[in-house]
């Protein structure tokens, strides 16, 4: 029986992993939320890893508020870079395979085609920079790791674009959505499944991967699909937001190959 630690377990991806965990009979899971285990607290991490001989750690802990990260980058870097560094050191010491989730926002969005794992990251906002530094720490410190970059996560859990559009549509609100960025919406349940299946195949050594659900669209296009899927298309006004302004720069193209 392989022992798996999941950090940030109350987040969107953490909850998707928890939902399917029972299907993976030969894996034994320990779920730690941010209160049980703060990844910025090296002592707390040490105690957790001293208590149980984990085989894998899936790091779902992250500071994911892109707007707020721009205003308080120190917090984003503390979690997404320094916290990840703490995990990398302890995983190396205890010979635990680290599966870490990263983001399309490590790229600047200037490329016209989808980004491959060989493209050079060049983040344009603090969230992306903090996540890239987390990746670099892992690669410097460890051999037994897998960094999975994903994009535009949605699920039935937490606050995400899908639930927010659906709730607004159900409340009869007018929807105004930008079509200025292109990316791949990814169901976090599919990502959770991919992570556990790969882990079972012991496929986590020393690599960066991209995982998305494959279909590239804009936020406007994604909103259309959400309305269609929920039989609400045409029933709620949906317009392209031509005056979309954001406090933070976001990559125009963040499609991952
Ligand atoms: N969401 C997306 O669209 C998206 C896109 C690309 C990549 N990703 C990446 O995918 C991963 C999972 O994202 P998600 O959507 O599941 O994010 P999420 O819902 O925001 O979950 C992140 C979790 O991390 C926890 N956390 C924050 N600081 C922590 C700390 N210091 N120690 C331990 N836990 C901490 C949070 O707990 P609290 O709520 O208690 O703070 C939260 O439960 C992240 O690495 C993210 O960067 C996400």
C-alpha cells in the first residue's frame, strides 16, 4: 500500500482528489488542509513527515488569488515559492516523490501557438512569477518530482469561473465576459484522476508535464459552453466585454500543448 500525502486538501483540486480517493484501493491517503499543515511552516512539515513514511506528496497548496498576489506578492511568494521549497527539501530527505501543480501563467502569452514543455517561461504577473520560482526550487533540489502545469481549473468545488457564471445565470444577471484571452478550461476532476493514475504507474520522475482538457477557447467561449451545458443558452444575455480592464496583466494566449 503506497502512502500519499495531499496538502492544501480543502482547495478545489484537493476536494476532487478526495472525491475519487476511495477508488484507488492500493493507495492510502492523508489529507491535510491549510490549518493542519501550513507549507510555509518548515517545522510543522518536518513533524508531519517524521510521523508517517509517505511514498508521495501531491501538493495542492497554493496561493491562487491572482489579483491579490499583485497587491501582496510577498504572501504569494511565501506560499508558492518558499512553501514549495520547504516541501522539496523534506521530500528529498524522506525519499518522497513530489507531485506539484503549476500553471499556464508561467508563460507570457505572446506566442501564437500552444505552449509546449520546451518553451521558456516568462511570467508577466506576480502569481506566475511566484509559481515559476516554486518550480525552479523543486528542480534544483530534487530528482524525484513531477511538475504538472494546468490551466483554467473548474469543478463543482470552490469558487471558479464555471460556478460563478452558472450562479449569475441562475440569478438572471446579465453576463459580460472578455474574449481577450485564450486558454484551455480543465475539469479539476479529470486532473485529479490523471494525477492518481500516473502515480500508480510510478510515472513521476524528474519531469514537467502539461495537462488540460484540450479544447482552447476564450472566457467568453467558455461562458457560452457553460450555458449550453446547462440548457441556459439564449435564456440569459451574454455579451462580449469590450471594456475589460484588470488590475493584473494576464497572458493573452496560455494554451498548453
Ligand atoms: N484554479 C485554477 O484555475 C488554476 C489554474 C492553473 C493552475 N492552478 C494550480 O492548481 C493548484 C490547485 O489549484 P486550486 O484551484 O485547487 O486552488 P485553491 O482552490 O485555491 O486551493 C488552494 C488550497 O491551498 C491552501 N493553502 C494556501 N496557502 C497554504 C499554505 N501556506 N499551506 C497549506 N495550504 C495552503 C488553501 O487553503 P486556504 O483556503 O485555507 O487558504 C486552499 O485550500 C494550485 O497549485 C494552482 O496554482 C490552478
